[in-house]
C-alpha cells in the first residue's frame, strides 16, 4: 500500500510501455528497470515530502497515459526551431524517441561522440552498458525511478580528454500529443572527458493544450579540468507537465555552468543536483523563469560540497504574472571536510500581479567550520522609483515596465558566452514580455 | 511658460509646500535656493508628477496647460525634464538602448520620424563629446555602478538629447568635485536658449558662480520668501540662510 508520502499513480500504459522498451533481455538493463519499477510502483511524490512541499503532482496522477506511438511526425509538424541560428550537431526527439530524419549528428568534430540510446542498445549494448550501467541515480529521487523504469530513448554525449568542441550539441525534445495524454522519460548521459570543453543546449517544446508529461533525466559528469556549459530552454505548452532532474558530478578543477530559461508547461519542475567530487571545481547555476496564467514553475537545487576548495554560485531570477506560482528551493550541503567552500545563492522574483506567488526556501547545511556561504532572496513588484525615472523621460508605463523586466532577466542571459544561443533566449524573453505587459 | 500659484502639497501626507508662487518665462534661468527641508525636492517632484506627492491646493500652468492634469510621461513628452538629485539605477537596461527609446518616444510624440540606429549613434556621439562622457559608459547598465559625478553627467546628457522646453535641475551640483561641476555648468549654459526655461534647485551658491541666473528665489517652509537677481545668491553666500532669519527645518 502506498504511504501518505506518495500519491497513488495508476500508470496504466506502463505495461505497454515497458514491453516496447529497447534493449530488453540485457541483464544490467533489466535489473535497472526492475529497480525503477519497484521504486515507482508506490506512485508519485506527495506534498508531504519536504522536497515536494510546494509542488503538487496530484493533477498529473489523475491523468491516464497512453504509450507514445512509435512513429514520428513529419517535418512540417515540428514547430520552428528556437535555435535555428545555432550551428552544430542536433538530435531531435519526438515524444521521447529519436527522429532520425530530423536529427543531424554525423560528421562530428574530432573528440566528440554521440550515441542515440535505443540505436546504441541495438548496435553496441556493451558500449552503452559501460556508460549507463554504472550509474545508480535512484536513491531518493522518485522521478528518477520513473525514468529508470520507462526510458525508451535518449542519448550519450561524450568528449575525449582534451577535446575542444566549438559548436554546442543541441537536444530538442518535442511533444506531439495526439488525443490521449502521453508520457516520455528521456535519458541523457553526458561525459565530458578531462580537460575537454563542451556546450549542450536542451530545448523542451510542444504545442499548447493537449496533456503530456516529460520526465527527462540528464546525467552529467564533468571530468578533471573540463568545462561544460549546459543551456536549457523549456517552452512546452500549457497542458504539459515537465519534471526534470539533472545530476552533475564534478571532478577536480571542473567548471560546470547551467543556464535555464523556463517559460513553458502548466507545471514544471527543474531539479538540479550538483556534487563536487574533486577539489578546485566550480559550478554556476543560473535560472530564469517567467510564468503567467495558472502556471507553476519549481526550481529545486541541491549542491553537495563533498570536498574542500570548491565554489558554487547560484542565481535564480523570475517574473510571475496573473496567478502564476513559483517555487525556489536551494539546498547547499557543506560536508565536514569541505573546508574553504565558497557558496553563494540568490533568488529574486518580480511579481507583476498581486495574486502571483513565490515560495523560496534556502537550506544551508554547513558541517565544516572554515567556509564562506551566503544566500539572499527578494520578491516584490517592480520598483516605483525605477518606473517613475523611466516615465519621467517620456516612456509610457507599459514600455517602462517592459524595459525593467527585460533588464532584470537580461542580467542572467548576459552570462551566456555563446552569442547565437544567448540571442535565441533573449528573443523568447522579449516575446514573453510583449505578451505580458 | 511656468506659472505656479498658491501651491500646497503634501509628501506622504505631511504638508511640505505651503502656498508657493513662481513665474518663469521662456529664455530665463531661475535659481531656487533654500535650506534642507524647505521643500526644494518636493517642488521638483510635484512638477514631474511623482507618486506620493499630493497637491492639496493651488495650480501649475505650463505653456497655458494644466500640468497637474497630465501623466508623468505626458509632461515629459510636452517638454518638461527633471534632472534627478539621485538618478535611479536600472540593472540590465543599457544606457544607449534607453536613451534611444526615450528620444524616439519624444520624436514620435512630435510627429517626427524616429531615429534609426545610425542616426542615433551620430547624435549621441556629438552630445557625449561636449560632456566628456566616454563610450564605455553608454554600454553599461543605466546608472548602475556609476559614480556620483557620472550619474549627474548622465542626467545632463539626457537633457541634451531630449532638448526640453522646461528643465528642472534638482541639486545637480550636489556631490560634485570642481571639475565635474564645471562640466555640468557648461552643460547647463550650453542649453540656455530663448525658447527654453530652466529652474536650478540648489542648496549652495557655488554652481551659480558658473551658471548666472536671471532670478534667484529663496524657499523656506514651503514658500518663496525672497526673490531677487543673481546678487541675492551672493548675499546668501555671505550671510547664510540664518542671516536671512531662516533655519534649516531639518536642523530645527
């Protein structure tokens, strides 16, 4: 029987989904899936779990999901590519499965390898096992259990030690729901070899209206001295549920930066776990969220300073309108031996409506004594002083507000080094503002 | 151009202006001086239309129109400009982007063609040079991290770009070293024109060494208590506000 810490979730298509999964019969994969099924059988996490206190998946649990159809959609059915000005290899997944006709990842630059998961399981399962089999992402992550049980496709992106990959690798996940709700659980594995440089651009998108659930798990390891820039744009339709978990492990001297822009889905949770495994590494988590109507957007981060001399910087900024609700949970753990840790966290929200709401919860757990750790949070309407100043120069209220909001979000985007990627995100922010104010 | 009659105003419910009269004609530069708490900033905010300042009695006519009936942006578009004592920092908003938006809003209002990027670049380069503002400042976010002097020069640049009909300068001289003061003063003098009026609000006389006003008014407890020519400023410099029998209400 399910405990009160879970919501009973009848996933009726689970049998059909499981039967259609690639790689059945591989012992390590069967075992991983069995473990996923066992842990997900209780249902979805309930708001009685501290980590899910502000985000209720009850509406998701009420949906009856169908197995995604195996056939992909035609070119014309995909929306415009948000990153069409960005070069580099691109993988397109429709309803969680690779669409070979839309994807371009042959002729890769030196030192970069990309394997589509379902293809790889058919062609070279030993290679996939070497990268996936060793991961055990299930402890305490309820959504990871669903992903482990039901992931049908995804990819492995790997760089060789020292490889400097110029153009970002783009992963596009498109929901194309039919009449029935559909769910998919993409699995992405990123391995940046020692001293390599790689940029990854994820985009999650889909049409408005029809319900869908995407539950991606992105498993990242940044090798010694490697640099990984990880951009994510989330623009699914308002009928979508998006529960994403990114787990990043950083070796010594590694640099990991995450840039999120969350605009879509009716309910979205972006959970990022970072663990420092080696000294002198640093991570930058930057997240932007803009929500309106009755959208719910949850950013939950856990940074585990397991070793000394690492630096983490976290800035989450968002704009909420109408009755939208935002959640920011930022946990920073500094273990007993992690001396000289330098951690800072900031969450700022502009509320454009008196009915918009942000719940922000910093959690600093510090067990070492020689550390610098701080956090801050602000929430409020745009400052009257700023509006007055701009209006006193002849800008109408709407234009003044739009400039302030654009500036507020633009500070985040300014940190993205790849100009075409930054510009693509800036367009989305400007469009959102154009519709809002 | 500007006619203020019997103006009574409150700030956050507290009476600050208590029957102020002021007449400024086109082509004139007036100085309004007064001790702390006399109502200098309140006067500037009431003219610009800031929220939280309520006019309880009296009137302000600007070019024959009821200024108090106009919104903040209508006043600006009609040619009223306030140089802020404390210019506001707006993170993430590029100075040049903002200036172009403001200049084009004014041009559109006047039925003129909006400047494109190249035309605007030419205009701003010309205006910048006169105020000694480098290009780097244009690329920074509006007022963010600017020094006191940079903020005030930035206000002068906006005034030069917007070419107002009536400019109110609220303690533009405060916090400036002598070099910055001279730059600001030459900015003001360069804007003097037969069709333009300026009201320079200041606590000290020193700006008036460089900008010689046509008229000087002394503000105390929310009223103009003395008016005269530029020699009144010198008298104040010698005797202080106390010499006129005026106390700083902040100090009282």
